[in-house]
C-alpha cells in the first residue's frame, strides 16, 4: 500500500499508528475517563474540562521527556537499541497475548480501579493539587505507558540526524493524537459512559489486543534484524 513512498515516509507511516495503538491500549483513555469521572464527583463540566486539558498536556510532556531522553539514559548503562526493541517488543506482545486470551482486559489501565480506591476524592473542589500526581502519573500514564514510550523511542531511532528529526516528529504526532483522545475521554466522560456499553468496550479492546500482539511481534523482528546486522558488521555473524 505504501510501496511508492520513500523509505523515510514508509517508516513514518509505520511509527505513527504503531505508537498510537500501543499506547492507546495501555492508557485506555475510555476506561480511564470513566474512572476519572468517579474521582471528580464534585467538579462541574467546565471544571472537569479544565482538569482534562491540563492532564492531557501533562501526559504529553511526560511522554515527550521519556521519548527524547529515555534511550540516551539507557545508553549510559550500555543497553543497546536492538536490546530495547526486543525486550520492549516482548513486553508488548505479552500484554497483547494476555489481554486477548483473558476474560477481562489485562492491560495496565484496567487495573486502575485499585488506584481509584487509593485516590480518595477530595471533599472540596480543589483538584488542582492532584493534577500531576496522581491524575497524570500514575493514573493516566503509568509505568507500562512509560516502558512502551521508551520502546517506541528505540524503534524510532534512525541512523541520521535528518531521519532522527523526521521520525521523532512522527512519534510526537502520535503522542499529540493520544493526548487529544485523553482530553476528549476525560472531559466528556459523562457522554462516553452513557453511549458506550461495557460489552462494546470489551469488543474494542479485544480488537486492539490483537493489533498490539502484532505490533509487539513486529518490533521484536525489527530489533532482532538490527541485532543480526550489528553482529554481521562486527564479523561475528556471516
């Protein structure tokens, strides 16, 4: 379908949907939005939209920091990009497999009911103090989301400076789209809860689980391919 595109643009058309779908599955803004509604019972619609906007912005900033700085931090510990790709890909594949074969969705976001219990709703309408912790982290972007952002960063790392700018830009586009979805689901949680039944949400998540499974397999393959190339260049693999 994208054969007529240049190699850079072919990579971009892979990165944008891959990054978005992988993070969407973990963040699960639909389910998280419903829980967020329960966490802000005293907020009116206007206040909730303001909170949702700031949480979406905070989530975007957090993911961009991990995206740009995460791989370089790993390099300080001597961890190579192919290893990050293979390990991260296996984690994504495992998450997709477990979610696909379980009765209940097993992604990180569906465990947020525990956080919902731990995060007691304030008896006043002062939710601003909770904007970053715990509403942004770990409620919206948890450890799983950070790990997957780190994996996507490794997947998007090319060999040239120009490619670096273009491909990181593609990931940022995906993060912007995800942040918009987070805002919409948090700000309009009432509407989402009224119009989407639990059964429909489960069907959607099962479809996304299969896509996540395939994404994990693809990232593992890319990491393994790059690893073998490095062995070949080093003369270990002929």
